[in-house]
């Protein structure tokens, strides 16, 4: 049985409620479709696309931290690369939370060398 029991999580509902913890949990799902859907919504929130709290910095920071965790504990290589690209993009625009600026700068250098 998966981390959500027998049912499939409602990613859209989590996104609309800014349920970062639920979306982070969905990233660890065994179902690739659930992981991709959760990943897309976390990226939207990190970029300021929260439904409930548009451009809320605290919500965006939480989403960025989830993306950083996704890089450190990759389940799906594509999701890891997507997380890296989003964080590097936020770094380049100056919108990345300060706690992640140094690690992402290091990551960006390594990513650009490949």
C-alpha cells in the first residue's frame, strides 16, 4: 500500500489549499503520475502561482525548500532536474529565499558545466 493508503491524492485540491506538506508527501508517491502532478504544482507555488496566497513569500519559501529536498533525495531524475532548473531560475531573478542562495549558486555552477 502506498503512502496515501488505497486512494490517489487530490493534487489539485492540495494546490488550491497551499498544502505544501501534502504535495511534498505526494512527491514520494510510488505513482509517477502523482509525483509529476505534485511536482508541477510545487513549481507553480515556488514561482508565485499559489491560488490562495499569490506571491506569499512564506508559502513560496516552503515550496522552494521542498524542491531543494527533491534534489537531495531524488526518486525520479526528471523531477530532480526540473527542481534544479526552477531553483536556478529563481536564483537568477533574485527571487530565491536567502537560505538557499549559496547552495543553489554552487549547484548552478555544477549544472552549467555539464
